[in-house]
C-alpha cells in the first residue's frame, strides 16, 4: 500500500542523525589514530585514553600523600602510615583498585645501573613503597535488605589478582558489635547508653534491623547505611595506623552525593564530601592526632570513563545486587536526574563538583557530630528554637519522635535535668543527622517497631561509637556539667602550649 504523503517532503523533515564526534574523528592527543571515545566533546583513541585516566588519578592523589607539603616542586612521596582502600565491588572501586595496584604495588624492578645493581643501593629511599602496606576493606550489607545474598567470597575471588593487598571483610552489623569495637578502638569503652544491646538480648543483626526499622523514611535508611559504612572504614583504617583512606567515587557519583547531601541538610559539611581529614581523639596541643585523609582519586573521572577503562583493561567488576544498589528516596531521585542530564550535557557533573568546591561554612566548628563524626554547627539548637512553632505536646510530632533515643519524657522538657541522668544525644547531632532521625514522611508517620517502647524505656539501638563518644569517661583535664535548663557545659583545662599561644602577643622579649 502506497502512502498518500509527499515522499520528498518527508525525507527533508527527518531529523539528521547525531554525529558521534563533534569536530574531528582523530584523537586530539596523538593526532594519528582514529578516536574510540568522546569525553566532554574531546576525542581520544584507546592507546591515549588509559594514560589519561592514570594521569588524572595521580594528579588527584599524589599532592595529598605526604603529611607535610615541602618547598620542592616534586617531593619524594612517602606517607606517614599505611593505606586502606574501601572496596564495594562496583565500577569505581574496581577501577581504583587496578590503577592503584599497578601504579604503586605492582612487582616493578627498581632502576639498575649498567652493572645490574640497583641505583643507590637496595635500601635507597627511591626503591621503597609509598605506603608500607595496603588493606582492602569490603562492607557486606546483605543483612540490611531482604532476599540479598552474601557476596564476600565473590569479592575475595576478585581480589586474587592482587596478592600484595590484605583483605579485611566487614559487615554492616559490626557497627553494633562490642567485640568489633574493642578491636578497633584505641581504649575500649565499657560504658553504654540506656539502649545496651545485651540488656534486651538483641544480636547484632537484630540490632541493625531494629535501627533501620526505626528510621522514618527510605531516604533516612539510605543515609544511615552510608554513614555506617563510612565509619566502619574509618575506624578500621585507624586500627591499622593508616594515614589515607581511598574511595572509588567517580565524578558522576561525587556530584550525585553532593546534591543529595545538600538536599538532606548536610550543607555545613559539604567540603567533607569532597575531601575529608578525619581526626579521632582530642589533643591538648594545636597538633592534630590520628589524622586520616579520605581521598577520592577518581573525582575527575566520569562514570563513562571508568566503564571504558574497565572494558579495555579487562578489569573484573563484581557489581552489587540490584536491591542493594538501588537508592530509594532523595538519593535515587538525584541519581536519575543527574545521570539523565549528563547524557545531553556532559559538563553537568564537573560543574556541580567545581561549584560545591567553592562553598565553605562561615564559622569553623570546634565539635563533631556524635553519630556521623562530621563537623557540628554551633548555635544549631538556638536556630531551631527560633523557627520552631510546635512543642512536644503535638500528637503528630510525638509519633514522629518515638524512635529517637534518649529523649526526655514528653511534657518534661521544661523540668531541670538531674545530674545522674545521661544528657540528651539530640544536642550532639548535626542538622543532617537530626533530619535523618526526625524527618516526616509524606505518607504519614511510620509505626514504631515492636522492639521500641513508645514510652521511651527501651529505645532503638545505636552504633557502638555513639555510646562510646557520648558517655565516654572524661580525662582529668576535662569536666562535664549540666545546667538547670538542660545545657551541657564542657570545661577543659588548656595545655601549656595553648596558654602560651593565647598570650604570645603580650609577652616581652628578654
């Protein structure tokens, strides 16, 4: 059957096919080979693409290796501790593992002189590794989701081609295990909050499920799992005396994380999403103790580049289960939006990362959040009190806050807090964690799980580092007092170096 339309007009009305290359078909690097991939309107061949990704990796990592930056333009790379790598089995972490091993840990013979001897001797500093050792940590999250299988053995098999790296398997429920905490904590703390797990006979898996079930929304569950995985890696790195923790976050994933963090109230700690220097412990001097640098060496490499690099270099990607990989709530919506926008506008993710890198808080933080261990904004409670229009007597607010641990009994917020009661944890949480615990779902309040008492006598469990940091015994130079209105005052005796620095400008030279 012939068409009644005009064939000439129909052919002219067809949209022309989109060209694979913008301007030229040859590689802009070598200008000899035909291009195989287009990255932000630039064409690269297969031979030039691999060195390009390796160069981006080294530019992002090597300036942060040395503890102190010297005056030399090309200093000798030597870290102050060992290295820990967070491995999820996904695309970014698989590419990071392969590049890291081939760059710093592969069996490369040292440069030799004509006689066959190593230049400078076998013990010359140029022949030593940047890090003394490297451990690969994998956190299994199968117990947080239903019908999800354990992939620990698959991860162990995938790490077989890298024999010089140590494998440390972790589980998400280790965050509620006192035996794990006693291994990684510098000084094991036996004090517990009112939610001590042994009191209710909860195992670590049941404690994890109870904690996740108490969260009000799917966005809060995704955020809580991300916080637990991050701190499991950090405390494990500290137990190994590591100076660096590397994460396989690509530029695409980083942009998604930045936008999602801001939308969940974490704008004050946006710089920690880009690069973080995690300090555990307090010091009486101005020098930091136990500083671990959290570095994302692939922050300039997009997801498209990671996929091409893994394919051309035959890198095994274990992947993750669909249920564990899918992020519900705000993270999932943010991922769908940015990935879809990047297809038509390749510079989207780089623009987001560069813009967020320019942001910084107006005032520096002197404390850290008890739950996520990130900077705690000062004056947060005063700001919330000024904008609050409801009290604990509101029935809807009461249903939303039944899962929050260590809250005072409803209606007793105006009563003075006795000194024998533990202080409320709410004043030690950042705004993002408070939103995670108290956010309201559009589908109505979430019913409390059976393991949580509405009266507040048996709240849901919390990770072990919360109890250790919240009720830890204070040393001799630090005191904790609670005022009549419930405010917590920390009195800390300054060291000699801090006293001298405070009055240095008033001292006379003799």
